[in-house]
């Protein structure tokens, strides 16, 4: 039963959703922006957790998801890199994950949270790139992506309106990284 008293045919009684290791995991389907849907609803396929990818595969998969308007799912790809990659790159991937979550919130209409996370992620990625002395880590144009994040943060604060996640997705690589 849910908090409103509804029952879910795909979930037994009061049992909690659990993964194969017994950890609590919400099994509800999600929409393209990661919002939970009712049990039994059609959602978008979830990003598998704990996938170890090369940095190039991470950037390519995250870009694909961003372009499809699925920044929440791109965040999960960056989170896998942050958790499985080398310690010296954790802050880069964490910053990019925060940028994706910022875009998620901006697309959901949460302008305050979206702007805050866009700025926090941009700052973390820029700080990492500066400290590491790498302007284009794994081909990611951190400076342009951070500029994109700052512009989008200012826009969502100014207008208070949600944005089209796919239409406003950043370009992670190349000279026009922020679009």
C-alpha cells in the first residue's frame, strides 16, 4: 500500500522494493525526467546502476541521454563514472552529474534548485579542470559547459519557467560545448 492507501498489483502488500542484494530500491517506473510514475505505468527504461564505462563511453552515453531530454538518466551515467573511476577524477564526474541534475530540476520547473545545482556543478567541474590542469578532460569542454550552465541558471531564475531538457542540453565536447 502506498501512503494514500492505494494498492499496487505489481508489488506484494506492504513489502518494500528491494534489489537482488536486499537493498531498498524504488522499483516504480520513471518518466524521462526521472519522476516516479505509478506502479504498472509505462515508463522509460531505467539506466542500469554500477556500469563501469571508459571515460569516452561515459561522455557518449551521457550526451545521447541529454540529447534525448533525459538528464536524470545522464546524471546516473556520470554518477557511475564518479563512483567507479579513478579517485583523481571524482570531482569532475560529480560536477557533471550535478549539472545533469540541475538541468533535470530546470526541466521539472524547479528554477531555484535547478539554478543552484547548475552553478554548483559548473563550479565543481571548473575547479577540477583548473586544479588538474586539463582544459579538455576526455574531450569535455569544461569551460564552455560551465558557461552554458551559468547562462541557463540565470535564465531559469529570471523567468521561473521550465525548460525543454533536450532542446537545452549542453554539448559536452567540441568548441560549442554549451550550445
